[in-house]
C-alpha cells in the first residue's frame, strides 16, 4: 500500500521572480481599470444611489443631489486620470507642432 503522506514539492521561485510577477499583475490591473474608465467613464452616484435627488433635512421634500447635481452619475476616479493624460498628450503634440512650424521659417 502506498503511503498517504503528502510530499511538499517546492516550486522554484526567487524573490526577484516574485517581484516581477507582482509588478506584471499590478500593471495589468491598472491598465484594465484605466481601460474600463475609458469605456465606461461614469458610475452611479453613491449619495443618491443614482436617483439624482435626495431628501431635504426635514425628510419631506426632494431636492437635486448636491454631489451629482441631479444627474445621478459621477465620473470615475480613473477617468480624471485618463482625461489628464489625454490633455497632457494633446498639449505636448500641439506644442511640438508649433515648434516645428517655427523651425520651418
Ligand atoms: Zn447623486
């Protein structure tokens, strides 16, 4: 009868290998999140739960949500970063174009 004791096989990993895998996973998650923010820039407002309105202090009347201004949606945090990066890229391309035009004259 074969023995039922578990044999621990050590997977040959080095600390450098683990760090590279961790960095790759973090990069994939970050790029995935930024891609998601590019595709779906808006999310449901957390304060009014997407209704766009909230109760007044007395609790009897409704008013537009103060966070989403009645829209019921908020921009994702990553979308602010995407917009910033796109604006920075656009400004850089524009400045480069102006610089090259000045060089032609
Ligand atoms: Zn809201």
